C-alpha cells in the first residue's frame, strides 16, 4: 500500500496533506466521521499503522454556522489531533467540519476555534474528553438512535455504510462518551492522567481552560516520554447547570 509521508526529509518537498474530500463525511455524524478518519489516516500511512500518533478532541470556523465568524454552539463535537514525529513541527488538528485550513496547526485551531478565554453563557461549561484512539476504535459503538425523533424519523440522513459495532459486540455506547460532569474533571494533569488516557475506555475529562495551555500540551509531552505517541479522540460538551446539579445538554 502506498503511504503519504507529511514529514519527508529528502530533498524533495514534503507531500501535501490530503483534503477533506479524501475522507468520508456525513453532516451531523461527527463521532463516526472521526472514527473513520482515524482509520483512514492509519491505513494511508499518514499516521502510524497502529493508530498511536493521533489525538482526537462553542466552536468557531464551523461550516454548519450561519454566522460570518463561523461561531456555533454544539451539544458535542469530535476532532482528531495528530502528534508529529518531528518536535519542530506543529501538532495537527483534523476537523472535517471546520472552515480553517485542513489540517490546521493545533495552536491556530485552539486560538481560532476553541477560544478558551471566551466567556459562554453562565449556564454552560465546556469540557473535553480525551480518549486513546486505539481504545476508541475497539470500544466505540453507535446504532444512531440519537439521530431519530420520537416518531422514529431521521433528524438528519444517516451515512450509507453499516453502523459501527464495538469489538465486544456492544451496539451503542455514544451516550457514555457524552456524559460529562464537573465531578469527574481532572484537577491537575500528571502521570496518572496519562495512564488513564492510555488505559481507560472513556479516557479523561478536562475543562476548556486546561486543554490548550496546561492540559493537552502536558499530556502530549508526558505521553511522548511514556509511550512515544498516542491517538486520542475528544468530545466537546456544553454542560447545563440546573438546581438539581449538572446535566449534559444534548
């Protein structure tokens, strides 16, 4: 199988990364889009074959937004972040729903899309779930029940391929990834956090303010020392706080 090396060191110029059209994309099914994107990056040699060098994570620069600045408030969203072999190169964000360059440098994506300093409505908090991609590819399952209304009609047309079933036969567990509570947020990023990313089905949960500066950068650095590289998938959720406690707004 031919591979695409984005970090070629020969005299020839590095190969340009593939465009959005290179990947399968179904609007409103971001979790499945990223699942397939991770597999495609591995199969095509853009990422490591074992899926060990990608990290997957209100957003700006989103194609679904009707606003000029692209701002949109998702109940959840999924992206893929790739850690580069060359420490001098920026980590890459693969977001099929973004209007930014594809892929984009992590620092640019954080500044333009996540904007951690932006104050959302007080009833919402933004959380990030970070999951090791090899675990995600084995464990994730969706029968798309969340995309049907009370009458059983599709809210948005489903993908043409078969539903994703986990290796253990689980038919649907998307809700487990989407359930986020402030009680489960990591207070500080340390070696135990890295271990959780590498071993736990649902990874770790961070607040938006911890992701770009302390959280994600430290996870990627320490993970390099422990396991060289990692594939992660992240869910972004807005938590609605009520008198009875926090719930996830879906």
